[in-house]
C-alpha cells in the first residue's frame, strides 16, 4: 500500500547532492542483547555509527550517497532508528532473487535509485531528539514525522517480561510504518535491540537484525 502524496514529495535537495559509489560490506550485527540504560557517546550520531565496525557499513554507504541525510545524522536534532547490516542484506537478497528469476541484473545500495532509497531512509530518522522517556507515558504510542518528507512513523514503548514478571524486563521500542492506516493489521512493525544511545546531537535506537530495510517496500520501490 503506497501513499502517493508521500511518494511525490520532491527530493529536490537530494538531486543536488553528489553521489558516492562504494561497495556494500556484508556483516552481522553485534547487537543481540537488549539494553535499556542510557548510554552516552561523546560525538555525533554519525561518529557513533562510524565507531561500530562491521555493524552500520550499509547505512553509512547510503548516508554518504545522500549528503543531506548524512548531515542530518551528523548535526541535526533527531532520533535515529539505526538499521544494521543484516537489515539491508535481507532486503537486497529478496530483491535480487526476483530480478535473477526474471533474467535482470542485480541492484545494490551503491546503484539503487537515489530518490527511492532516500525516501525509505528518511523514515528511520525522526525529527527531534527523544529517549524512551518521551514514549513511556503513551499507551497507544506516538505518531511522529520523519525528516525531509514528513512521513509519520508510529513509535510505542514496550516493557518485556523477565523472570516470570510481566512487564518487568527491559524496555524496547516498537517502530512501525502504518502505511497510512489506523488499523494495526496493515502496519509493518519492527522492534529495537538497543535503545537510548545518547550522542551530542541525537538519540540512537538500534533495530533488530530481523527487520527488512524499507518496511516491505524495498523491492517494490527499487525493482524498476
């Protein structure tokens, strides 16, 4: 389901950005344990991504292709739901399986359509710098806009169970693309593996490696 209003949001700024071509590194995320304490990193959100080897290479490749997004992560007051390498690998794999079956050449992050890739990446960068405290008091979660395209993403605070105690475990955030619907059955939802990483300009929440980058739209948008 695609909202044509958002799809037609002009990525004019992106068209002025220079493109950076490099190969996408494939690696596994090292974030498998939930963390619910505020961690502090002395540097920008972009510096943090660079400081984690073999974890955010794919995201950094995309940000380097789209300088306006890279600059937002480097200095903007944002909340970043950071996809790890695994999130991109799965989406690219399924896209190219379909293209191979149709006898067409593969597409990679370094060659994918810049406007469509930029549109999807914007969804992971939310306006405003917020920790989990900003979401804890809302039972239904909050609908907040992403940068540039103002696409609404739904964020819900959840306490996991631990040691037989309901809601006594670590905090996670459920991060959803509602696809313009009020009914959760139509949403695409992922969760976090780490939250509240505070940098000088942003808060970073790291997504589960099970998430497929693009919220179910990756193949549809890039298979042109």
